[in-house]
C-alpha cells in the first residue's frame, strides 16, 4: 500500500513521525460514454476558447476570476508554497468525547502508520490514551494544497485520521422536519423498539454487499453471451399513507420473526398494545336489559323462598294434637298464608321483570 502523505502528529511537545494510507476504496464497474448509433467512444477534449483548438494537459494551470472579470494565474508552485503550518503536520487542537462530533461532518478516512521505528512508542501511547479515555483528537491537516479539519481516532488498534467538513459547510436542517405537534402513543413507541430489537439480532455488517454491482455484472455477462439479461419484476407501489401505524408495526415485527424462522403469530405484539376493555362495553341495550331483568327476578324470588321456608318450619315445629282437628286447621291456615304471600311476591317480581325488559327495548328501538 502506497503512502499518500508524510508528516508528523504533534500534541504538546510530543511529535510522532507518521504517514497516511487511504483507508477506503469504492468498487465500481467502469462504464464508458459511447455513441448509441455506432458504439464509438465519446471523449471530452480540452479546448481553448480563444484559439478553438485542443490543448495538452501540461499547458493547463489554475486561475481565479476576479470580480472585474480578469483572470489571476496560480501555478502549482504557488499552491505548494502556501504558508500553512499544517502542511506537513497533523496539529492536535483538543481532545473531545467521541460522540461530540456529528458523523455528518466525517469525510475521507486514512490509516495512520509510523514512518520509522522510533515512533512506535509515542504512537502506542497516543493510541492507548485515546482508547482508555474514550476521546478523539481534533486536528488540522493540509492535504493536496487544501487545509481540512480532521479527527484522530482508534480503529482496531490502528490510528485513523478522518477528514471532516468545516462547521460552516454543513447546511442547517431548518424546515426539513414535519411541522406541527405529532402525538406518539406509548404502545407505538414500545412496538417500534420491539421492531428495532428484532432487526438488530445477529446483525453482521461485514456480511453486507453491493447488490447493484452484482446485478450489473449479470447484465454484462448476459450481453457478452448474447442472451437476454435477467429482469426483476416491478414491485407493486406502496400506499401513500399509513392508515394504521400499529398494524404496520405489528406486520413488520411478524415479518422479521418469520424471516428468522421464528413464529410470526404476533401474539406478543397484540399484548403490547392491547388496551383495557370496560365491562359492558360493546353490549347492546337489549342484552343489558335482559341481564338487569334476570338480576331483578333473582332478587324478587328470595322473599318468596324465605316466606315459604318459614311457614314450613312453623308447621313442622307445631305439636301434634290427639284429636288432630285444631292442629290440622292451624297448619292449613299457615300453608294458605305462606302460599298467598309467595304468590303475591312472585307476581310483583314478574311484573317488575316485564317492566325492566320493556323499558330498555323501547329505548333501544327509539
């Protein structure tokens, strides 16, 4: 791996000779611009506007157009000799918490390696200090005649320099978020957390790959073989508005479980957002009336049973007469009295029951 920059890290009086290596690379299948008619290459030519002729790359330099329209020429030597203290130095400005810098500011990453054996100990010291403290170093560095903000952090026992955008290069996000207050129910938030946990189980970032490049390679190979390339059927367009957010979350959790080979019944999801139901809610007026009537009938039957029972007890407890006439008369009278009392009580109870049945039904029909 070829070094792209050589210099030193400086913090306090400590200097570490280092060199930078590009840490990332973008894999892409190169596609040329060609003429559709005859498949010939389309090239971009550098043409001088004044002479209308193509000029070689060696005669091209940089220039700045002044407000009056004049052009100020800048040679490579002018750009190389800029008075930048960070030209060959990674100047550490401060150490801050790793989470204090928004990842939105991060740009290109470089591995930081030592350029001689004497730098091994200060290199390891800085690495261990950053690891133990959980901090990153804010620095400035000039790469390719341009000064950049950068951070030094640890990645797999290796120091990494990550260039950053300047704070004023990050656009504000005002006016992007939805306007107005949005109410999130606790059940919805809990279901969303359940979905997040389900999707995060056994996740392996290293297993991800570029599906687009693979599909493009299949198309190219099919063209080379003279066969029709594979085509994916267009998916049905999704609805523009989510009507039931809870249902969408439940279905997402169920689909995640099924993809992992787990039961996707959604029983746990139903328990998460299930709300308490009040007794009697959802019953029709006729059912409520019938239930009230049965309660009234049960209450009305109780005095009749008590009266009948007490009369029978008095009859059984009365002493027997040898003549048998007076005792029988008294027993008969007691039975008649108890029967009349029970009959009246039963009629009243039946009347109340009928009234209770009619009233809710009339209300329901009204």
